[in-house]
C-alpha cells in the first residue's frame, strides 16, 4: 500500500483531506508539524502546507519524496518563495476532495499536478497586483455588514469556505453567500484578489 503524509496545519482540512485519500486506498499518516515520522518510515508522497516548505523536511522525509504544496490562492507566499525541487504538485485550499485525490494519484504515477483553478492565472503570468488600499478602509467603505467583514477577514487568513463555516458555526451555503456578496461589493474578481487587497491594506497601514 502506498503511504501518503498529510502535513496540513488546519485540523479540519487535514482531517478532510486525509479521509478522502484514505478512502481512495492509500495509507495516510497525519503530521502535526512536531512529531517525527521516523527515518525508517517509507513515504511515497506528502501533501504539505506551503508554510512548512522552507523546512523541506515535512515530515522527516527522504530527499526523493515528492511534495504537493497546499496554497491559499494566488496571494500565498509560496509563489514568491524559493521552492524545493521536489515540489511537483500544487493544490488550493478550496479544491474539492477529488482534486486532492487526483493530485496524489498523478504524483504517485510520476507526473506533476496543478490545481485546475490556478492554471489560468499561472499561465497568464501569476497573481494580479493588489490595489494599495488599507484593509480597514476597504472593508469599511465597501458597505459590508458585520458578518461579511468577519468572513472577509477569515478568507484573508487563508481559511476555506468549510473552515469558515466551522469557525462561525454557520451553514456552508451561508458562507458562500457572504463570500459572493463581499466579492461583489469590493469589486474583486475572486477570493485570491480579495486576499491580496486585504493583505495590501495591512501592509500600507503598517507603513502609515
């Protein structure tokens, strides 16, 4: 049985991805970022947060183990960072379960993988430039409700719709409705642009 390590910081997403992979017939090992896997353990592939890539060891894997990086849209630091050569796949936090399964399957067969949601942007030259606006101004002047602001900030923290629903204890459909309203009110094309706008706002606020 092929062994896949899931090293994702979000407990809910780590659990969801591991269940999807296990249901596909792979042996899944959950790594919390602290406990060593063991040098003698055989690892065929690992799905890891982009944040752990600089350590390159996630988790204590041999040099030849292919990595699949998990990113939070196009604003993720992954796109600007120097990446280990063994990163052969990229998935997005909001990819459906079958997207993670497809990524692991392709990598285990010696091929690469890029989330279909990211392909148009990557081929087009990368992430859009973020407007230089303060996040407080953007959220305050956008006419957002209190709940919409909560959702927008959680999106900016990299949470998926499912994670936001769990965090706010609301239905997934409610989160999708709020996200749609936020994008419309702030004139953002997608959630990646929304993240870029909010992060750029925080950066400008820090320089003010």
